[in-house]
């Protein structure tokens, strides 16, 4: 069965852009739509399907993209300046004049209810949606969606629902089959799954292990920025603590931006935090108020 036929049958995932941006989709038609992104003029631009080798591909030195960088040098400051998103189909903007800064090896937390614009924010930062106004900068360079697709690794909410590999090896090699086994083992070890057989079925793993595998799918691309949508949603207390511990370890090497409706134990890890409600972003204090229980 060919790759496209497998996508049609499983209604799962995808490969996109010059360095492979892993997304999750619910229908094959959505995968095809992701290859045709609207630009500000209302026309469509097709992005080529690409592949990734054992090392991160050089970042494209073209206008609006990242300059070529050392693949192991992930330090950079993420800056949003007056970022807005107001699609023509909505009467009110989904995001309104967002300003945010996130430094190297920092974990940022955006807290907000359902419908507040959290997922839309991550989609913009992953290069999957075009902001209506404002700027996204990395290392003080303005980035267009093409560059953001290279910069960020996005893990959607409940990513385990969209596994399509028959085993862990297939799952991690999807889109880049030439990836060496040593790289796969190294990535699994970084998320605490090094003890598992590469032939283990993703859907047979525990909930916490499935979330770790979803992170590995992105980490194997060696992104500069990790974006996570509700990473602890639907997990029991013990599994939430496992994922929190893993995120603490990942922060040593990556910058992370997490959106959630329930911050919970994630506030223990956060260096910066904001609330997002009706598209308006406000700073959130991580320091307990006077008189609060400890």
C-alpha cells in the first residue's frame, strides 16, 4: 500500500514543507489543504513536500526565513509584537495585539479557557496560519510561515489519537525513512522510552508513554522551539507528573511554549506565564499571593 493510500485509509498524518513539519489531521482532504496555504493577497502557494536526513537540514537563507545556523545552536529569543488574527469569516478577531517574549531554554505557559485562541496561537507560531497583523521574531529576525515551519515542532492536543505507524519504528520514520536507527534510539531515550522495543505498537502503550512518543516524533526533527497544546489533558495524576518531569528535562535544551486550560503542576516549571481570554493576552504572575497556602 502506497503512502497516500495509507493516509486515505487511516485518516491520519501527513508530511509538509522543506524540512518535514509533522502535523495531525483528521481527514486526508485536510492533509491536502495544508499544502495550499493562503497568503495575504488571497492567492494560494504550494509548499513542496520534503524530507529530513540524519542531521537537521540547513535552514533556508531566503527573505523571511531563518538564516543558516548551527543545528545544535538552539538559543534564541521568541518575540511577538502586536500579533493579531482576524479571519474574514469571524466578526471578532481571534487574537488581538499579542505581545510576548520567551528566552532560550525557557518554558512559557499560556493559560486560557476553550475558545480563547490558544490553539490558533500555536498554529501561527508553527507556520500553519498567517497572522492578520503583527510580527513573529526569532533572534530579532522577522519570520514568515515558511521559516516558522522549520523553527517549531508542534504537538497537538491528544496526539496519540493520530498515530499511524504499525510500530514505534514506523512512527518515528514516517516521512524520513532513511533516518538511522541510532538517531531513533537516542530520541526515544531522551523521552524515557529507550527501554521499549521498536516493534511495540503505539496504541498498546500507556497514556503517558503515548504522549512521550508524540514528543519524540517532534524532537527527532530537532526543532528550535517546542509548542505543546494541552500536554497533560486526559491523563491521570501519576501520568501528569511523569509528563511534567519530562518537560522539565526538555527545558534544558529547548525553549517550550505550552497552552493549557488547567495550568496545575505546569506552573512549577514555567519561567513566564500569560492568560489568554477572548484573544487578549495578559501577563500572569507565577508568584503566590500573600496569604496563599503553600
